[in-house]
C-alpha cells in the first residue's frame, strides 16, 4: 500500500517517468509507448489539480505501464525520432472503420489535446518493406494511426519509435496495442481478422494479433463473410453492436429484395447520424421491410391443362381472393362459354357442397 502511495505521489508531483498522454478520453485510446516528459516541459499539476481533472487510478496505472514499455524500448537500443507525416503510410492491414474525424466522434478531442500539449506518446513504425520506398525514407505505421491523422491536421511532425518488423511482427504489435488501448468494435475486429486471413496469415497468428481463441475467431470470420464490406464501411464501428445484432442485420440484408438498404445508405438522415445510430437506422428499416413482407398474403398459382396437356386456365390465389385467367391457348370462345356455364356450375356446386 505504501509503495502504491509513493508511486502515485511521484506521478502527481511530476518526478516519475510515466509519460503524459494526449489529454483524456479519446486521446488515451490510440497511443503507443509513453515518452518521458522533456526537462523543459512544465511540471505535472499538484494532486489536487489532477483530481480536479478527473484522472482515475486506472489511467495512472496505464501511464506507468507505458513508461515501462518505453524504458524497455530504449534499453533495447531503440530511439524516438521525429518524422514528417508525408513519409508515413498506414499499416497494410486495416483494423479500423474510421479515418480522421470520419466515424470517430472523439477525434476532435485528440486534435485539440495535441494542439495544446503536443504529442507526448510516440507511435511505432517500421521502414517500408518496399526497397524503393524505403530508400525515399517512407515508413509504415504499426500503431498510432489516429495520432498521425491528428498531426497531419495540425501540420506537425510525429514522434515515433522505429523498429525492425516483419509482417507478423507488425500485426502482432498492432493487435496488442488495440487490445491494451481502445478495443476495436466487434465489426472492426471481424474485418481485421478477415484482412489478416486474406493476406495469407495463418489462424494462429491472426488469433494472437486479436487476442482471441479459436471459437471466437470463427465467429468473427463468420460475420465478416456475411456482412458486405461496403455496408460495414458505411455504418462504421458501431461500438454498441455485437455479434448477435450484426448476424441479425446480415440475415435481414439477405432478404432485402426491394433495395431498402441501398435507399437508407444514401439518405441524408443516415449520412448525418453517428455510427451507432446509422446501424440502428439500417436495422430498423430492414426489419420493418421484412415485417411488411411477411404480412403480405402469399400468392399461389396453379395451371389447368386439358387431356392433351394444353393449358386452358391459370388459377391464382392471393389471400381470400382467387382469380381465374383463361389464356388464348384454351380456345377463342372458351372464356365466353365458361361464363355462360358458371351459374349452372355454381348451382351444381351448391347442390353437392361436400364434393
């Protein structure tokens, strides 16, 4: 207990090497190893001020862990460098359905935090595996995509740890960061899993990158195969929607014969909504269309043929109504003949109701 108090006291006083994150909330959701605060930076606020800012013990513990990771990286000979964002490419293995402010309601807070406090936590990159691009100083991002996007908006360079990584090392680092920071939504994890498998990774590597067991991996891939990627990208992360709701949406999409989904995706209401609301709008619209379809009477058609196999009538039943159609193949005057005989036929029917 005393050790914890001493550690927290050190953090509040600014004497520790915990590394400040870019603000609170969203800023802590996409950050890599923490960087020690430079000597010229202002000291951390007093404990009272920190409490007033609403920092939790959990976030403080997370900062300590990040500081330890950075010390381990430095001990391994890695250094933090500044890179021009023009020299950075995204990971070839997409893991999020957001890009900048699009589908990320907390991105603006990250930009504002970096504008006010700078980038305190470095990203992780590797030299581009393409030799030509590597010669031009191009790097690929393992994690820290949101910070890079924020830095581009602010026209500032980014601080990064450069590490030698093969594809497997990159996706494992990328997945580990997501597991320790802001978890991907279910649909993001599903399409990340599919992307890894499609790129040729074996299931064991994909499972390690996502920190999931075999059964969960199968469920992720099942949804990624059933939901069109265009729909997932239009809806976005939908953080509140898990596997059951995405499976239900996929089933509704397979029954959408009237183009309801296409109309909803193109609507202004859909475009202006947040991701979770977009999911609900699409789900509700498809469910209502399916309900209306179920309530419609089902038509049943039956053809009547003569002894030679020639069609002489078609009977269509819709609900409580039955329609009789006489085709030309039945004979020129057959319809008129049948009309004349109908009263007689009906009277015969009434006289033998059990026939």
